[in-house]
């Protein structure tokens, strides 16, 4: 059985979340323009907010897995 590939916007959202949660600056966004950049920054904002709200690493992993499931 083949695994379904995630699209680029989902990957950008997840990677942005990880970057925001770990405290990286939004200047580290690897995308210049477009929808993919928007998705990365949205994930970054959400990750940053979760970090400020005191989520731990296990909670962030759970949230990221729920984000991926919600997009299918």
C-alpha cells in the first residue's frame, strides 16, 4: 500500500509550527513569496503562541499530528 504524499502547504505549515515552537525568528522562513510562505508563517505564529502559553514538547507533537489529520 502506497503512502499518500503530503502537499507542500501542509509541510510548510508543520515546519513553520516547529520553528515557532522552538523559538526561531520568522526571518528564518525559507520561502520568499506566495501561499507556501503564508502557510509557513501561519504555522510559525501558532507555534510561537503555543510556546508562550506553556505547551510542552509532547503537547506540541500531539497538536502537529492533529493538524496533519485535519487537512485530509
